[in-house]
C-alpha cells in the first residue's frame, strides 16, 4: 500500500473515531445528585392567549375551564408574574382571577428565580412520551425546556430531563431515543461546556425514566424500558449516561402497586439511581409505619451498589379532577407533614431528595406560591393555610437542602415560620 493511501486511511480512522465519541461535555457545574434537593417540574399549564395553541391545557376539565369545571385543586398566586391570563373565575370581591402559563418564558424565569432565592437546587423537567407525538405538545415541551435551560444558567440551578412513560405504547421507545438525540443536538442539552447546568451523576449526564414496573395495566413493559436504558448507557454518541428509574412505592418486594415480575430487578440493577413514587402511599399519621420500608429500600440499594432517592411531597388533593376523591385528601398541616418526611428520609440515610412537585397544582403537591384567596363559587380549592406565608414550602425546601448537606443541624421540629418578604 502506498504511503499516501496509508495516511488517508489513518485520517479516515481518526475522523470516524472522533465522530463516534460521546457528544456530552466531560463535566458539569452539578457533577452529582448527591447532596441536592431536586423537584419535579411539570411545566404543562397553558392559556388560550399564550401562543401555544393548546387552550386552557391542564387547567381545564372535560374541555372547560370555568366555575364548576376545572382540573386544579390549588390556585397559584400570580402577584409576581410579569404576564398573567384572565380566567372566568371570580374572587370573593368579584374581581377576575388570573393564572400563569408555563409556555411564557417570564413564568419559567420567575420559577427559577424563586429556586435560587429559596435554595431549591433544581428541577427535573417532565417530558411525557405521549406529548412527543403531538406537534403542538412537542412545540410546547421544547419551548418550556429551552426556557428552563436559559433560566437554569442565569440562576445557577441544576436541570435534568425526566421522561414520563405514562401512556407509552410498544414501539414508542424509538420516539424517546430519537427525542434524546434531538435534544442533545438542537438544544445542546449536555454540550454546554464543563460548567453547564445539566445535572450529572457518577460523572455522566443523568436521564430520568419514570414509570417502570407499575401494575396499572400499562401497554409497554420491561422490554421497552430496557431498550431505552441500554441505548442511553451504551450508545457511542448519545449514550454514556447515568440512569434514574422511577418505580412504584412497593418495588422491592413486588407488592401492591408493582408488577409481579422478578425481571424488574434485572432492569433496576442497570440503574444508577432508584426513585420510588410515594405520593399517596401514606399520610401524616401512617408515615411512621411506612418509614421502615424506606430504610429497607436504602439497604437494598447499598447492597446492589445503586443510589436511592425518596419522594417527599407536601400534601395531596385532586378533587376537581376526580370528583369522588375528597378535597384536601392528604392535608399539609402547616408544613408538619412535609417536614416529617424530610427528616425521616435524612435520618434513614438518603443522600438526595426528590420533591413532588414544584408546580403541580392539579394534584395539590405544588411547593411554589399558592393563592390564599382562591376564586369562590361552583369550584372549590384547597384553602391554603392562612397563618403561614405562601412561600413557606419554598423556604422549607431550602432548609431541607441545608440540612441534607449538614450546613445546619438536623432539626426534627418544623422550622419557625419565616418569609423572605
């Protein structure tokens, strides 16, 4: 072979090899989930005039958002939002009630500003697989994620993507795989340099996959999940990722909410973090009886060299979505229920926390600012505790982060009511 041909072959080899290298930056400004308190971020609320063409998305119930027809159980406090959207609802003084839109960049910016102000480390931006199939929904999701990336950088908050498999069908795993490729290429999700704000874990970009092993008659199964996991871990260009798997609360013994298939454990052992969904699994009175399960979960994860992050939530209510469900089903009790879970998780050995959720007013789990004077009339809303400031749950979340990192002593009693206003 002639020398020129050899040189050409060598050049081609290096070009191909370079092209096959992982596309992600080597490091991140947030190199590990350990020591962080992250919240889920739905980012799915729309108003007819916000430009997303989705109407009153996630505000409406049965296609309507009006007194007597709505989906949310908590009304957001919108006094600080630059842009708000008028609704048909009225306050007690007959003034119009307004809401925010997640599609609006100023809303996302304010949320991340609050995260910085109160010490919430960051969020997992939810990305529902079913929404990836709809052009309108995909446009909305991409816009919210892009705005969140910008805000995370501005306010130095961590951000990661969480794919929610609810409603996914066999074959949709290709949609997830191709979506991840587009995010890496078009939004430069993990290629913003070594000080980027995308959350890493074990030295690799962290991707969360929620909805693994549930027994609620899902169309997809472990085979589809495993294909996505294997791609994200092993693909030469887009892989090399750490994986968080969102599983049922009773995953470890295949109980109650979990599919009775021991193959689940083969998938779990490929994960870097196991994240059980605990919303609705207990209330303030029954939490003590549930806590040994969290301790046993942590022990299992240590034995199998997998990290563990429990879910912590302030309360729960979805009466307006499901009328037969009671209003304020799991009361907050002025932060005491929330704080009991935080202390219990840290005392049990959890090294990181997942808060459900930052902005989830549909199910009454939101920690952001909720209105103390919600609309009155045919629809009813959870009455926010009037004796505490409406930033109290943001404040408690920041205190939890300090306690988790041992920047303040473990405090069993809920901190003194305090507002940054």
